[in-house]
C-alpha cells in the first residue's frame, strides 16, 4: 500500500469516526430534548390548559379548544413544516425532525408525568423553561420539535419579512386568538411562557458563556497583543491592514489589526487594558453565537 493510499484510508476512517461521534451526540441531544419538552408539557402546561407560542402554541391552543389528543396535534400540525424543511433546508434535517417530532408525540401519548404545581406563575415559568430547554437541545442535535423556525426561514425567503418578523407575527396571531376564544389572562400567561421558553432556547443553543469578537486597530498593536496574551490569557490573530482615513485625516501606512474573542465578562477588562496602552485605539466588537477551535479557554498561568 502506497503512502498516498494509506493517507486516504486514514482520512476516510477519521471522517467515519467523526460522523459516528456526531450521530451519537445528536441522538443524545434529541433524546434529552424530547424528555425535557415532554416533562414541561405534561408536568406543567397541558394539565393546567396553559399555552405557548410558535407551532407548539398552536397545538396547545387546538387541544384546549377541540380536546383532540395533543400527541396527534403535535405530529399533524408540524407535518407541513417538515415538508418545508425537506425542500428548504435539507433531507437529513427533515428526516431527523420527523423522527424527533414522532418520538415527542409518542412520549406525550405513552408516558405519564406528575402534575408538579397548580400555581399559575410557576407553571408559566417552569413550563416554559423545560419546553424551551427541550427545543434548544433538539436544535443542538440538528433537528427541531417546533416548526416555527422552519416556517420563518421559508417565509423570509418568499417575502420581504425577516425571520424575526415572521415569528413575531405568528405569535401575535396565536396570543390574539387565545385572548378572544379563551380569555385575556390565559393569553398573558402564554406570553410569559413563550418569553421564558425563547430565552431558555437561546441559553441552551448558544451556551453558558456569551462570546464577543473584538477587532483593534492601533499604532501600538504589539503592546496590546502582549496584554491580551499575558494579562487576559486569550489567543489573538494578527491581521495585516493599511490605514486609510480617520481623525488625523488621510494616512497611508501598514498597521497590524488585532483580532480576539473574549467572554462578555472580560470585555470591560479588555477595554481597560487597551485604554491604558492607547486611548485612541479603534475598537470594534461583535456578538458571537458560537465558536470552535483556537484558544477559547484561558491559559492555566493566567493572572
């Protein structure tokens, strides 16, 4: 076997190993998401006839009005969005979503969860929390158990509305119908449940630490780079740039642009260190949803 064939074989084995590990992780996240969502629905929301936003909110509203089994409604109402996902996202995503929603419907039908509380505030908060955690975990597993995002992506491609506009419009309709057909109090609690669920989804999907990317343009870039490495214990990337126009007018000379990623808790400290070195430094910061690789964790000798 030649060295090239050996390298190709090793590459294929590595790809298979990564795919296998990804499948195991996805299966774990989806399973945990289904369990969490099932507990939130049957332990909090469903026994007390509470609602949520999104496609799950439509299913809960239909259950309250018609009395049809929630497991059936969850599967049937999400089915059109699975078809949209098949055409707009990917076949693999649609298949995983179909399996996840089917399993959620099965859990709602087969498993009994104890009713945890009858306090309306606790129902809204913790029902939304467990449901949101379930949705977030399923997203991390590469699927969804609520077709709202799929609908929003599809609508944003076909209309001038953004994804956020579509989700907002859908929820306004759901809460308005709930207020009209049931009562305003139920609609208000549904809004609270939705807010808790949406924040929990963000927390689960984006992680505990929120990162911020920072780009620094300064004539003292070398000192700033050393401060980030030695005082904050963070990695840096040096980009080659050229000055253009600023406070001092047109200028033309090469400059090193420092790029780094820090947590939001470290951001003010980073700004302080930059100000100590160069008060005139140009600093641009952006929120980062997710990062992988590089030197994300602090170095152990960090002060």
